[in-house]
C-alpha cells in the first residue's frame, strides 16, 4: 500500500511568497518610473511639466480637460510616489484578479484605473472651483481601487461575487476611508500642519466612483466573474 504522504498529487502545495498579478507590479513600477523621469529633467523642466500637466480647477474651467488625465502621472515627492505605489500594489491585486487574464482584461483595468483618477480630479475641481492650487498624483485613482476592492467578494459566499452596497463590510470600509480623509482636511489647522496640502476631496471622489461603478463595470465587460463565483 502506498503511503498518502508519498503521493505527489496529495502533497501540500507550496504557495509562492509573492503572487501578485503582473499588472499589480507593472503599474506601481510605471508610477515610480514616471516620477524618476520627472525629477531627472532638472528643476526648470520639472516646473514646466507641473505647469503644463498638473490639474487645477481654474485651468479645467478654461477647457484644459486633458489635465484630468495627465495629472495622474505626476507626483510631488519620492514619499508621495512610493506610498502610492505600495497602496496600488495592495489594492490593485483583487481588482485585477476579478477582471481576469488577457489583453482585454489588462486594457479594461487600465481604463478603469484612469477613469477613477479622472473622476477623482473632477470631484476635487467641482468642490474647489475658484482654486488655482495644482493637484498631482495617482492617489485618487488608487482610492477608486480601494472602493472597488471593498465590493469584490472573493470566496466568502457572496452571491455573484460582488458585495452589495448595503453590506456592513462596504459601509464600514467606506466610513473608515472617508473618515480618514475628512480628518486630513484638519491638518492645516493643527500645530505643525501649516503648508500640508492633501487633496482629500479627490480621494473621496475616487473612492465613491470605484465603489459605485465596479459592479456595473464587471457586468458590462467581465461577466465571467459572476459565473466563476457562482460555480
């Protein structure tokens, strides 16, 4: 009789220590690479890049709608871009896995990501119509991924794989993330917080876009997600 422990088909599988989808790694590296190019151009050219491609409500009102897209590729510091890259690696992973594999899924993910960022920028501008303060960074898009990931059910018995908006998990997650960003609005008024500017309105707008749109997006472009989770 063969010992079960010696059968290779029954041996425990070794899970890789790092098994994030490829695109969850590529996107953070793209952010870091773009920032490295941004600062390598020298102070004068970097200032010109920010003047030309950063988003501000005043410039948007003048019809510069491309800034809703271009500001996502710029960052303010290494701390800014590395924090965003780490958050992207974490929260992009469940979204990418829900979208599936292949070139179509990859293009769909990029489209969703950038739409989250554009919605975040638009939300910031609508709440700060008279401001000329430039906004840069992918954090609004990443908050869209955070919102989307809160509704992806995985293997926990959620019907169809998507968590309803009224589920306690979604509501509690939303309360935490929105609460954190509302709290950051107070930073400039605290001792030592002068000069700290965080586009918390963009974060909230991106989060709301992600949490509200992900279910419709999956149904429209990735219906296999629902059949896979029902099997």
